[in-house]
C-alpha cells in the first residue's frame, strides 16, 4: 500500500486576469495520491478537510482516482483549504488560504497503523510549512514508516523563503531519511544541499519540458521530456512522482521509473485540472 500524508487544497485557476475556473481538488500530496490510484496502486491519503462543499470536492476527486479516503480528517469548525492560481505566461502566482484551515488539523491519531502497513510512504515538503499539527504528524509518519521498513520518497516542494530555521531543519531531516528524492530544478541547491550528497538515495530532478536527471551512487543519466502541447502544468511534478512510484513498486529500475514518470506527467499537462488526468 502507498501511503501519502499531507495537505488537501481546493484550487481555482485563471489565465492572466481572466475568470477563474474550478473548484479543482488539489494540493501536491493529494494530486500524487490521485494519479497513483489511477495507475492502479493501492493508495491511502491522510489529510484534513472541512465539512463543506470544498471538502466534498476533495473527497470526490480522490475517490475518482480509486484512493482510500476513509482516513481523511473531517473538521466541523474549520474550512477546507483553498488556493487561487494565476498563470501569467510561464509564471504562476499563488494565493494560499491554508492557515487556520482544516488542512493542518491532521494528528497522529489519524494515522492509525497506516505507517506500519505501508510499503511506500510519499511526502511533500510543503506539509511542513503550513502549520501544526500537520507538520509534526508528517514527521511522525515518516519515522514510523521508515522504522517499519517502508520505502520513502520526498518531493521538497517548498520555496526557501517560506522556511523558518525550524522548518528548514525538519525538511533537511526528511530529505536525509528518504530513499528517493524528487526535487524540481534548483530546489536542493536553494536549500544549500548538493544533489550528489545523498549517498545511496536516488535523486531524480525534474526540469519541466527539459526532462529529468536520475542520480544515484553509480552516477547520473539525463532523460528527455516527451514533446507535447502543455495546457495546464499544475501538478505535473506530482504526476511524475506518482508515475515513478507506481513503476518502482512494479519492480522498475530508477531509470525506467523516471521514464514512466515522464510519460505520466506528459499526459497530465495535456488536460485542464490537476486531478483530471486518466493515465493509461
């Protein structure tokens, strides 16, 4: 079973100053869970939602991907987190409404025995910056799952400017415990970390339309992206992560898993909405 713990966010999107579209179920960990489920991986997502319409959007979106939603923490007094995304050319502007939302109300109790049952745990560094108790619960899930023998993958997915000294230390700890790191271009370097400095871990760096580089103790190999007409790149990295994990669980080498990640991400960017792709 693949276990993913993190923030659940419902998003609205627009081009420049045009009208918003949505609501779209979103949040980096939730997107990865949805795509992995679509790929046939038994997946459980632990996150927080409100007892509101946005919460139903999130639950329905995850369920459409075949994700087990029985461990969602439903708050009766906090709203589901939301975000607005404005595309301006190749740039994106984000407005997150997560502080004080149900997204951060995830506790150790919500984990149950899932960390001990999981064969693979996937986390996003963003879960460490949105607030407590989600951040502490994320660390607990990591430590328990790793102690039980699960494989760990981490997408750093955080801007250094958003980190406090404490959250940076937590992120560095998380990255150091991962078997697979899935950063986008420049993320590790911005944290003052060397992609070649993670020992036996696999570091697969994505470059959007520039492909991906797979690095392990034996060296590094670059893979080209597939040529596609991208419509919506939101969640592309999460789709890559899901493809990588699904292939790895099926026995693929890191290089072949990265090829599958590239294929899945290429499908994802050709449809609107981060949790609408139906990868083959």
